[in-house]
């Protein structure tokens, strides 16, 4: 498994760049691809340490946003074997 943090150009404005987290298996197949939405930033990622994810191939993505004077954060969790969001 390979985890890559890439930068890509915006479709609307090629001068704007954003980060995309890409997870690929050993055969270079994409298991997961995610990026922050407008106004959010992808701060970090890690393998999940939640009890419900023990023994599973789950990673957590940490997002941060500052809006209207408030700082908000959120963890999202993705099961790479199932290919779906398991945040709950």
C-alpha cells in the first residue's frame, strides 16, 4: 500500500492548487482518493486507532476549517478494503 499526498490544479482556475490524498495498492490500483472541500484544509492522516477498526485497513483524515471566526475540525475514516467511508 502506498499513501501519496498530491497537488492538483483546480478545474475552474489552473493557477489554484489543492491537496489530494491518494492511497494505492501494490499493483498501483487506487483504493481511495479524497480532498478537502472549498474552505477546508486536509491537515494530516493516520492509520485508525479506534477500537472498532482494530484489525481492519482503515485510515483517518483530519480536516480543519476556519469560518466566521470559529475554528472547526473533523476526522473522517475510510476502510480501504471496503472502499467506503466508515466515520459514523
